[in-house]
C-alpha cells in the first residue's frame, strides 16, 4: 500500500522544520506492507506567500492569528512558542490555572524550563500593562503581511460567503 502524507509544515516556522525535506520517505511509519511518503507542499513558502494564498483561496483562517499567535495548535502545546502560550493564558485563564495545578500534582514544569505558573505570571503582567485583551478586528494578521487593500477584499468576501463579521 502506498500512502501520501501531506503536511503543512514550513521551513520558516523553526530551525528544526528548516532541516526537513520537502518530500521524503517516512521511514518510521513505513514497513513491509505500507510505503509512506511525506510531502510538505508549502515547505519553502514565506509568511507573505501563505497569507496571499489564504486571501486568494477565500477560505477562512483561525482567529487566533488575529490575536497574535505565530502558529496554531493546541492552546497549551508544549511545542508552542512562549508568546503563543502567554496569549493562550490571557484568552483561557481557567485552563491555564488547571494546567498549573496539574504541574503541582505531577511535580514537573509544563515545558522544560518554563512552568505554567510563569506563563500565567507573564500573561498577568501584560493584562496589567495593556488591560484585558480585546478581540482584534478580523484581518489584523493578514493586513500586517499583505496590506489593507488585499485584506479589505478578503474580509468583504468572508462576510458575504460565510456570514463572518468584518
């Protein structure tokens, strides 16, 4: 059996991902019965190219990007960057508190060298300095990369096609 695994990993996302090939055999998952090829079709894409393609495709993107996240995964992913984790603690403080309690129970930090207590502390510092996080306008992330005109067209289409508020 031949399987093609398509993954949206990009070289620009991390040093580790930059080392990955655009196409490679997934030796870990392949065996005598199945041959798995991993294809990363956007591996060489820049942030600008990604956002231009989102605008061109007319597909919605996750609002976490407008909130300031660099990448999207679980709100508290151990692989996430610190700013995304702090962002998550500002948006979902009760989940962050639950994770902090779990740290105490388990006796280990949430992430090597970074405790959930520290993530919460940083979120609280931002809240004190900036006030409660307000939902940014739709298109904030896109506009920062591809400009206001492209973003305005995109947002109008989102409102028309999907009924999403602009």
